[in-house]
C-alpha cells in the first residue's frame, strides 16, 4: 500500500483489497473514499467487499466512481460533500491514486472561487 499524503486531512492510494483495511484503520484514517468504478479491470476487488471491511473497522465509506479521465460535475459535487462532511483524515483510492488526486485538486480549486 503506497499512501501519498496530499494535505494534513487527505491522502490517496491505489486499489485496496478488504485485507488492506485493517492497516488503513491502524494508520488512523477515519474515512475511505473509492473513486474507482467496479469492473474497471479483471480481478479488481469490488467496492462492496472493501466497504464491508471498512465499515467493520469503523471507517465511514463513500463510493464516488469516476471513469478514467471523465470527471463530471456530479462527481465533483459528491466529492465536495464527502470531503466537507466526512471525519478526517480521509484516504481515497482508485487504480493508482491519480484520479483521486485530480478530483481532490479540482474540488479545492472550486472552493477558492
């Protein structure tokens, strides 16, 4: 698990599996956001399995799937609401973490307007 800190309350990582969640919780994360659509690639752990493990570990979860390179305003609105309302720190994941980073960056830019 390669967790990259974006700011004091938000970090990103690549695809997680249910067995990774205990480590996520042990690192102090309170919220998990999945920005990867289910069935994007063969063998990918599905959101529901990861979310069940996260809920059992006491994490709040959000599913905000973003198709690669296709961020919509709805995605941005959902991500904004999650970031503003979720307990921190937040860990977001997708295939590599790039989508999460880009989405979070746009949300932060929109907040400055």
